[in-house]
């Protein structure tokens, strides 16, 4: 089951980065989870964060560009150090997560790489190579060490990203493609607060096969929209009688 493999890959990546100082092997700092759009990559990682008690620092692709040259690269280093402070001050595991990274760093068609793209890629490569020595512009101190913090990327197509960043040794890659059982489990978790039993979730998935996971989220939202719409068309006299006691 792909869901189990994904969780194992995720947990293994987090744990081995936290015990990297005990292991005499090269451990990639970055885990890249890629797959089709709307397939629940970010949702799955959030569930694992909750299960493991991880306090993540989350960034989006929109923060990888700025009108000021160098600002996104500095922001990544600051967020990485912020995750390190979570470990040091709160005693919790943390990680840096960047969602949809290919939207911010990917090269599509005739698009050109900006200065900020280059600086961001360079910053991430430097973190992957030197995860415990992170400067954000202050005077360099030989004794200034940062906790090693695992990094998680999600994206749709990593082939659009600068190849040296995603090479083996810097990044491990996992292709996320949920099967029917995975989709049923994830949608059941999505509908959990609505009290919908798993049998009904299976019927919904079978009724609308070959759909991305975000379709089922939209379906749930539309169901609420319909209920709210019905309330909006209640005759005003009935609605007034209902609201008067309040």
C-alpha cells in the first residue's frame, strides 16, 4: 500500500536525520514528495506531523521570490534556524517544509531563472551540504552550530528544478500515487468530523472513481454550501420566530 510506504519513508527520513551524528554515512537532508496535483501530499505530511508530535516550520512557493534580491534565500535560512530553535527551546522535533517548490523554483518553457531563484537554490544546496552551519548575515562564529533539521519538499514535477539540488546525497525522492485503499482511508479521515462511516466513504469513492483527493474535499464543501443555501431561503417569518428567542 503506497500510503504505508509513504509514511515509512517520511518517518525514516525524519528519524535518521535526527540521529545522523551517530551514523557514519551520508544522509540526505531533503525528502522530496512528488506526484499529481491534488493527491493529498501536503495532507499526508500534516497527519504524520501530528502523529509524531513534530512542530513544522512551513513555507510556500510564493515566499521564494521577492522584489528584493537575496531576501528569499535569507528567509529560508531564518526559517531553518527557527526550526532549530524549536528543537533547542521546546524539546520537540521540527522540520522545514516547503510546499509546491517546483512552482517557485521550476523552469517552464522559456522562463528564465531570476537572481532570487539562483540564491534560493544555492542556499538549499548549502544547507544540504552543511546542515549545522547556517549564517543569516551576522558575524561568523566558529562555535555557532545549528541543530540539523530535516527538510521536506512537495511538488508535482521535480524535473523542472535545478538538477544538482535534487541529486542523490542531497535529496531523497518519493513518488506519491495513492491507490483506492489509500484514497478511501484519506477521505474517511477527511470526513471524520462529519461522522460518515467508512462504508459510506467507500461508496462515495466508487461513485466518483479516478478523482484527485481535492475533488472529495470540494464535494464535502459543496454539501455544506447546499445546506447553507437551504437555510438562506427559509421564509423570513419562520426565520424571525427562530431567532427571536436568541
